[in-house]
């Protein structure tokens, strides 16, 4: 099912008794043993996710799902949205990849620039920003396209408004939905949606939720992205690092309930390939 149909092209759910659409992100297992991931996915299936998104070389790594993996996951009767980053590939390679995705019968793709490795000469890139990739995918395929959004601004952007201007370029190029970076302060998300709306974008903004599993995650996240931590959450994690998972679960439940009250159209969980914590959160919010 395509993104526009899943979220009914709505920025907000908004109506009474509306339940946000639930989706999950997973990444390729580091040891290439996909059977454990399948077990987690089978558990998550009971929450009837509208889609499963699959990372592509995330965190500067090269780890990717093979086409065989995509087929096997699709055969579990999931609607897939593989991620794809254009920064390290040639136009011809990108064309081959997106056409192969479409030929697998997959309908959606998350079009990303990716992080630019230091060794790359940026003047040699075929695609310098995700809007160019969106335009290319639109030209070559019928895939429905998701793009990334950053409630606190992308780490390279001077400010939120300039980042949203660039988001608009992805939307004008043909994106159908925006999937956000993780965030912990819902006020940042509410402010973002308001600014996105004011910029003339009227697409679903799906909230990215990362339940905290360990206290050390904070340092890693803040070094990679602009993410604010509410003081109480930070203090609790510092005081009780051994209870990080419990604190993270309770926080995510409250965060999601607040987002649902706001009328968020979708909650996209960064599962880190674990079903236990996300299951507990969903059992408490749905
Ligand atoms: P862009 O939209 O190109 O933006 C990058 C920067 O350039 C921003 O600062 C933007 O303001 C600016 N910009 C954009 N367009 C223009 C323009 N036309 N002219 C001038 N400036 C412009 N990374 C991975 O490697 N693999 C993954 O699987 C992955 N999954 C992700 C999933 C989600 C939901 C999110 C939010 C991010 C994900 N990322 C992933 C991270 C992403 O690749 C990085 O954040 C990357 O640095 C930016 O990608 P982008 O598509 O947002 O780039």
C-alpha cells in the first residue's frame, strides 16, 4: 500500500477516536543472521503495522539488506519501505537499485541523501541533496516516496526555517510523507509541524520514536543529531542508569499518549531490532 493511501494524505489524524498508524524501523543484523530479526518481526506483526522500514547503510556504516532479505521480509506479508541513500552512488547505480526495488513489487521508498563521508569530493557527486533523488525516483519509477524531517533542524542546517525550506524542495519534487528524526521533547515536534504547515507543506508528518534502552544511548544520539533531552529524563537516566530501559519505556508511553492527543497521523518506532520494549509501549497506548 502506498504512503498517500496509508496516511490518507493527512498531516494530522485529528478526528475523534483516531488511532495513529503504527510502523517500525529495523536494520540489517550485524552478524547477517536474519532469523532472529524474523522472530522479532513476527511478534511486532500482531500490532498490525502499516509498514516496516529497512535502513540502508545507517550511521555511516555499509550494512544493507540484500534484495533476497527484502523478498523474505515482504513474504511475511509486510508492506515495506526500504531506505535508500544516494550520496555514495553513481546515477546509473541508483537507477538500477530503484528499478530493482520496484520490480520486487515494493511500493514505497524512503529517499535520503545520507551522511557525506569525509573522503568524498562533494563536487564529484551525482546527487548532492535528497530533493534531487526524489525527482529522479519520480522520473524513473512509480514508487511512493517518503523523506526525512528534523524537528530540531538537521545538524548541518543553520536553523530550522532554512531546513524546512529545503524540506519543501523534497516535497515539491514529489514526496508523499515525512518521517521525522527521533525526538524526546514533544514541544519541538509540535513547533515543527506548525512551521512545516506554515511553509505550505500539507503532507503526513510521521513521528519518529526511539525508546531509550540504555543510558549510553544519549551520548551517541546527541553526537549524531540535534536532539534535546528534557531535564527530568536526563536526570533520571543519570541517577539510575541501570533502570534506563524501564525509564525509557515509561517515557515513551507518556510521549506517545501526548502525541496521540495532539492528533499525530503516525508513530514510527526505531525498534533497534527488539520487539519487547516496543510491544510494552504499544500495549499501553493503543
Ligand atoms: P537532505 O534532505 O539532502 O538534507 C541534508 C542537509 O542539506 C540539510 O541540512 C538540508 O537543510 C540541506 N539541504 C537539503 N536540500 C538542499 C538543497 N537543495 N540545497 C541546499 N541545501 C539543502 N541515513 C542512512 O545512512 N541510512 C538510513 O537508513 C537512514 N535512515 C534515516 C531515517 C530517518 C527517518 C531519518 C530522519 C534519517 C535517516 N538517515 C539515514 C540519516 C540521513 O541520511 C542523514 O540525516 C543525512 O545527513 C541527511 O539526509 P536527508 O535525506 O535528510 O538529506
